[in-house]
C-alpha cells in the first residue's frame, strides 16, 4: 500500500529513543522528510546515525529543545518550516510523568506533569497551525497512553493529564476540521521500552517481586500474550498521519494488544 508520504514534511518531538525514534524511522522508510527532537544534542546525534540506515540522510534534521518551553516550541516549528519549506505532519510526543499516588505527589509534580504531558502538545499545535493550514494533507497525532481509557494504579499523573490531552485533540478535530486538518491521538499500551521497564521495576520494588515476574504477569494479561514492539506502534502511528488515512479524524487508537477492555 502506498501511504502517500513521499516528500511530506513531519516533525516528531521526543524522537531520539523508543516510540518516537521508531516512528521517525518508519516515516523515513516511507520517503518522508523528518525533523527529530530531543533535549539532548548527544541523543540527537546518536539518533541521526541510526536513522541514516533507513532513508536519505538529507531528508532528516535534528533540533535540540525542551517542548515544555513555549519559545522552544515556536522555534522547533520555525526550524522545520525553514529547513523543508513547510510542515504537513506534527507528531507530539514527550516523556511520561513519574509514578506515584495522589497522597504522595506534590503540587510541583502535578504542574510539571501538566507542562510535560499537556501543555507541550498544546504549544506545538498552536505554533504549527498557521503552517498546517497551507498543507494539502495536514495531520496532527498526539502520543498519549492507554491509561487514558484504562487508568492504572500508581499512575495518577499519567491517567489524569494524558486524558486532558486526549480531550484537547478530540475537540480540535471538531473545531478545525473545516481546514482539512486531521487530529488523532494514539494510545500505546505495554511496549518494550525503557519507560515500561522503569515502571515495572518500580512496581516490582513495591510488590517485592522482580522485573521478570512483573513482565510475565503483564504479558499474561494482554490478549495477544506479549508486550508490543516500538516498530508495531510506529507502523500504526505513521498510517494515521498518512494520506492513506485521509478520512480518519478524532479517534483515540489503542495500540495495546487488546488489554483495554472497554468498547470505546
């Protein structure tokens, strides 16, 4: 299937590791032009070396910046437009907030989580919107979590703040559909990433078990019987932002092996 991504310009934030890097890789394999982002120049340099194996390196750029900063978000969009002449695809992704219970989390941690997992998406979209309106195939995809539909114990920050991002994306799909801009969110489940290992290590410490035991228990709870891979997530993400998905707007797509049991 031709996804129609040749020479489309995509900005993927939080994209030097894990799900973001896998998504950038698949976009390059589909001959898109891709801008990656991280707070670390070292991570960007390492990611660019990795991505060189999957597409024309002239189609890839990396810019350092913290997406919780408003000026950084504006500059990332501006750099993308100046480098490749516009922007067709915006994939907003950031690290997840830390685990913790309501009683143990400080107000400062709540504010940090809101900046990281809500305002970063809002600021990037706000700054990209004027340029997306000039694209023939504009698409925005926010990376959230299956906890939006399936809240987990000890992840109240993620459960709450990511749900607000999902609501923002759904609202924008209704408000801005007249411009032809598609807004969707993608909800990864338990995937083989460093963050998942960290979360399960914390769970193991709390439960007095091991990382291996927690991974085994999670795998048994997933109908497909295993954790997902970053590439499996990336394949779904790239399809959603591609012209091949031109009539998909306002969805929250679970990529979780079926662990979310709700109908919607």
